């Protein structure tokens, strides 16, 4: 086996750099060692990280027998449950994907469009005109309502307020340094996840509360399915497993938690970055406003999603500041050659979305926010991949892009925003998502 070069520092030091200074570290290492990196020190478990389009294509199109998914962390399992699709073996994983995907098809999204406009308007109207607001927490409120709508239906048909509050409380815990230290320790000593003390105990209590609330909704819709409109939960309730049995409450709960976990913070981060870029570069804002010619009380979601410059802004935001730095790690199952490297079974591999999006040969001036590049060029799915690809490609990609466009169009048509203290922002890690640190904006309602 021949392996690429990479940083020589010890595993623990590299881990700290990837956790606390990820983008600078990746920039530094790729400049020094090239586009394929061996990360994690000399001894296993190291990871080989790829970012060239050819290598990414080889990884994402490899058969499941050659490259498979990596065992996810115990923490994620504790949160999402054993039957979450991301833990399922290959065939079951694909089966559950097929079950969920129709909820994000065009027709289902069309129903969602009007709701996204209303949720955005109401959330922004709750802010005081003339005051500043914290952008990410506001985008979180919107993205959570959108996901809950696609899962449970309109807010009148389920316990919207209690479920939303509990989810927000759970995710806010990830900001706690005590919890971060506890989880970092548990990464090395997984038994800590079974001991309920201190911050972890509070976290688990919130999780149990959420489980009870979600299971109550499942039972309610199972008992009187006709009174609920079509939503993701209704599809899961109709679904059968390979033994022709309905999914259990626990399996449905795990599917719901997976969608919330994967989609809530990622979409909120993407929308926060989008508001940042549009208001940081005045020409981009002006050009976008020229394209948005809707009356403020009649935003037509299906027309909005077809606007070319708005689409280009959305794409460029996900290129330059992708919420996920890399796709889920994969593992080599059969000896395989990727680029010039022969990899042995059990080698962990990584597709670096961040570095792929910063290749000068594909994206000239990669650090410049330039939506036009998406109007002038078409990029392959191995050059541009904010949602990963292959067997694990993001299930919520179409919902996320649909939501980003409608939210931005609704905000820009109804309100004026201004960044408080505009300055270049470096992405900061928040759990698995890269967020803009401390972004506040002043809001004024348009007359
Ligand atoms: C801008 C927002 C989002 C970004 C950038 C994003 C990105 C990603 C990425 C990079 C992956 C890993 C793909 C791979 O390994 O190849 C992923 C997986 C996933 N995402 Fe998203 N995501 C977003 C929004 C959402 C939303 C809104 C949902 C659901 C409502 C969602 C549900 C999922 C699920 C279920 C998976 C696991 C798929 C599987 O294992 O088969 N995501 N996402």
C-alpha cells in the first residue's frame, strides 16, 4: 500500500486543529502536501482525504462491495437511535432512502413553498424593525419549522411549540463548553455515554422529553390517519419493512430524528451564510434586487425557485462556505486504486468538500464570492458537491435548496438588512456544521 503525504504532528494535535481551526488547517496542509492528504498521524486510524474530481468520482461511483460506509460514532447513535438509516446495512439503507425521498420530490415541495414564505415572513416580523438580530438563531427558527412541516404537516395538526422548543434546547446544548469537553472525553472512552451525570444527564433528559413528544405524534397519526394531510410521517406509517411488517414507533422515531439532526442546523447555517454574502457585497445585493420583482404580498414560490441569479447565489454560497466540510467518511472494503494510491481494506477515506470547492483549476480566485461562475459554467457532481454524493447523497438536498431560495427572496422583498460591523468571517465549527461566528444584522421593514 502506498499512502499520500500529510501533517506529521500527533493524532491528538491534528484532531484539535480540525476541531478548532478547520479551514486554516486544511488550507495549510493542502498547500504543503497537495490535494490528497493522509490525516491523523502515522498509526491507524488514519484517514486518506481526497479532493480531486477524478478521485472523488472513483469513490462516489465505487460499488458498495468496494467502498462502504464507516461505523458512525456512538454519540450519534445515542442521539438518532440504532435504526436510523445512517446505521443501517447497505440494502436496508437504500430501502429507507427510497421511502423518504418522495417527500422531497417536486410535487411535495410545491406544497411546502407557501408555508416557507409564511414562516419566513412571520419569523422576521417578530423582530423589532430598526433593531439588530442574531442571524443564525433566527434562521434556525425558520429551518426547524420547515423541517417539522415536511414531517408532521401544518402546525395546527401537531404539538409544534413544545417539539420546537425542546429541539432548540437540545441543539443549544452543543454550544456548552462543558458538554463539548464531556463528549470529547466520551470519544475516547465511549462508556461515558452510558453514565448519566451533569450536563450529559440534562441533555439525556431533554432527549427523553423529545422522544415522548414525537412518539405521541406518531401514535396520534397512526390512530386517525385520514385526518392528516400527506406528509413524511404518513409515508413512514404506510411503509413496510422487508418482512412486510409496519415500521415500529421506535423505527419511525429514529427516521424523524435523523432528518431533524441532518437538516436543521445545516440549512440554518447555509441560509445565514447566504444572508452574509448578499449583504457583504453590495453589487450582489443590487443585482439580486433587480431580479426580485414580486409584490411583497404575492411571492410566487415556484417562480422564485427558477430565478437564475438567485440560484447562482445559492450555489456559490454552498461552494465557498459549505456547511459540511466533508462527506460522511467511507471505508475501503476491497483493495482499490484511487488516483495513484493503492488502498488496502479497512482504510478510512474522506471526500473533502471544502478542498474540492477551492481548487484553483476549477474555480479561479476560489476565495472570491462570485455567483457569475455558476451562470457561465456547469460543474460536474465531482467538482461541486455541497450535499456529498453517491449512495449517501443528502436526502434533503432539494428541500434545502428550495428553502434557501424562497427564504432569501421573501426576506429581500419585505425587509432591508444591514450587517452590524461588516468584516470577513472565518467559518467556525458547531458540531458537524460550519457556521458564521457572531453575525448580527439590523432589520427594517420595507414600506
Ligand atoms: C444546506 C443544507 C444541507 C447540507 C449542506 C447537507 C449536506 C449533507 C452532506 C454533505 C451529507 C453526507 C452525504 C455523503 O456522505 O455523501 C448529508 C447527508 C444527509 N442529509 Fe443533508 N444537508 C443539508 C440539508 C439537509 C436537510 C434539510 C435534510 C432533511 C430534511 C437532510 C438530510 C440528510 C440525510 C438523511 C442524510 C444521510 C443520507 C444517507 O446516509 O443516505 N440534509 N447532508
